[in-house]
C-alpha cells in the first residue's frame, strides 16, 4: 500500500505501535494518540485526540476497543481516556475502524455520523488470528503441565477456525486428540484426520480421562457438572471470546486449573498480530477508497 493518506492510530497495546509503523512504511502519514509509552519513529504523537483526528481520512482504534467500564483500551497511555470522549473527538463522517466493538459504541458512532467498521468481524482477520491463538494455547499448555504433549489426552471443544487448527497442531505433536463438534459432517472430518470425536451437546460423563481441555466455543459448554468430572491435574484453557465457555466465577474442581486465555495473539505474538490487523485494515482502506 503506497499512499499519502493521513491516518490516526489511537490507543491499544504494542500491536497498535507495530500497526502504526506498518502504515507509516506503506507511505501513509500517521498520527498517534494514547500510545504514550511506545512512541513510533516517523509518526507524530499527539497528547489530545481532537488535533490528532482533525483532517485524518481514517481513525484506527484498538482491538478490543474498550477496556474496563467504558474506557478506551489504552494500556500504554499515560492517563485513562473515556471511550465516549474519544469517539466524540472524531470529526463527523470520518471512517473509523475498531475491533470487538460493543453495541453502545456502534450507537454512539451512528449518533456522531461516523462510518464505523468492526475489523474483527472480517473473516481474513479471524483466520490469521487463529495461528497465534493456537500457538499461544500450546505454549500455555506446556507451561502449565509437568508432562509432554506427546501422548497427552487432549480435548478440543469446538471445530471452528481455532479448534480445527489447534487440533491439527496438537495431533502433529503426537498428542491423543479428541475434538467435540455438533454436525455429522464435522464428525466425519475429525475421523478422517485420525482423531476421535465427541458431541459438544453431550460432554457430561465423558471428560474424566483428559489431561488438557481447550475450549473454543463462546457459550456455556462446561458447567459445574462437567468440571467436577475432570481428573486431578487436568488443565482447562478457555480460548473463547466473551462470555467464554466457562463462567469466570465457577469454582474449579480440586487439583484442576481453569485458565481464561483471551487476546492471546496480542500477548504471545504482537508483531504477527499487528501484521494481521494491518492486512485487514489495508483491505478496508482500499475498499473505502482511502488509499
């Protein structure tokens, strides 16, 4: 992407800093806001949102866009910023890109006449994000257990993008992999890949033998009954987006650990995660005629 477009990159973690650098290298003029502890060479940093956003062809907010109770997700910033105030600082009509956008932010964008696109809903980003998510899950599993993945009894709940890729990577490491799904065609695919399958709707009574359980389904698939079946030492890693597959306040059974592992791409591979966001943002900017 080669362009003289002026873009504003606001908030976020180190992924946003890498994203700003990638956009700068593509030929864009890049301004940054709320990236205080991660200045980006060649980009102009602003202390306030209004001058940063004024005249920009697009404003790129972070993934996720919100942190805590209505705050801009900006862990690198020197101060907290109300997300509503940041949105109000964007000029009317401006293309605004953000990830994992809650309903109230969409409503505020409509009220402010902003052209808001949630880039996390794009298939290409979801597919690219599956890779660091799976690698991060395997890293967590190796850190949290005292045995090898080779020969470990692993259950992957769900066979979407992340579940399918994770099961394949675990199988390649010679883990004994079972994948849960709902559709007969998925059962057949799991069998064809040399793995066992379970029905996600009927997990109760079938969980006692697993050393590791990875959940990728963003729905309550593991309740108190299912967790109580797990053997001592079992590690449950919940990879699903909110609300996740396990209630955060649900007590783990004795000698078991439940890890809620959200946003792994940004934690384990921020540079690669930024490249995935960049490729998606670039496609949107091209579709919108910005570059």
